[in-house]
C-alpha cells in the first residue's frame, strides 16, 4: 500500500542526509553552502511526498530563493583560505549518540493518540504533479545559473 | 505508521545539525548547522500538520521560516564583518575577543 511512498521517501532521505553531511565534510565554505542548498531542495521534495505542494513551494521560495541565494552570494564574494574544519570522528559520534537518545522514546510512542492522520497513499499523487515538476525544473535551472555565474566570475578574477 | 519514518528523518536531520555545531570550530559552519536544525523543525511541523492540526501548526511553521531567513542574514553579516576585519573564523579565537 505504501510501497512507492516508502521508496520515494527512502531515496529523498538518503539524498538529504548526504547533502547535509557534505556541508560539514566539505573543505570549502562555498561547497558547504551549495550542498546546503541541495538539502533545502530535497527537504521541500519531502513535503511533496507528504502531499503538501503549497508548503513545498513556500519552502522552495524562502529557503532556496531567499536564504540560499543570499548565503551563496555572500560566501562567494570573499574567500577564506584558512579556517578550521569539522572534526569528522566527533561529528559521527555525536550524530549517532544524539540520534539514538532522541529517537528512543519514539519506538514506544503511540503517535495516533495525537489525532487522526490525514496521510494516505494518495497524498503522494496530490503532491507530485506536473506543475510541481516545473517548479523544480526552474529551481534547478536557476541554481545551475547561479553556480555557473560564480565559477565564471571566479575565473575572470583569476585572469586579472 | 509512515509518519514515524518522517519523524525519524527529521530527528536525524536535527542530530546532524547538533553534531555539526558540536564538532565544528568554524563559526560559519556552526551557523549553517543552525539552519539545518531549523530545517528539521519545518519538517516536523509539516508532519504534525498532516495530523488533524486544523492549521494551528502553520503560525509555528511561518515563524520558523522567518527565523531561518533572519539567521541567514546574520550569517552573512558575521562572515562579511570577519572577512573585512581580517580576523579568524575559528570560534576559539573569536571567544578571546571579549577578554
């Protein structure tokens, strides 16, 4: 019943975790911001899986259109070559321990006591529609243009 | 229930953000991980919007979006200030500035 939903959910979740992990693994602040933008896009895709296209569009506008563009321009406009990087071993250890601690109560919790869930397998069909695909296509195009512009201006700066 | 998977995903994103704050010494990365934490908060809010919340969770969601946008401005202002003043991004060096 939920087969397709779970597959889509698993793929988007893996992309989101990978994008967020790359924010901390990356050795360049610009790459960190780009991967954070990818995480924002995938997070709004998770809203689509939940059948909330309107909230997904707002998420796309605010996080990708506003926050990411601002951060991208701000970080790309100047470069810091020397800065401390994330301690990867500590990152993994804190992530595993913290996730285990906060997820443990959820294993025994009865979420249905909160209210009636509006989530049905049809929600995915409500969320993932053709016009939403256009929004994501435009997002990908603008995101590609922004990164290309940064690469172009960086190479022009090197020429001088 | 499938909602539990969404909640676990948002918890995992939250844990990634907390681990980023704890394990990083770069102030910009720390502030970006705060964005990740706010991202997990939006995800959790939308999960509970799927229950019979009746729109009560939406003001919280809009508040989180507003805080995230304000925080992004703070990140860039800090970053530009630190670059222009030629100081370090290391949080240990910055913590000595108050002394």
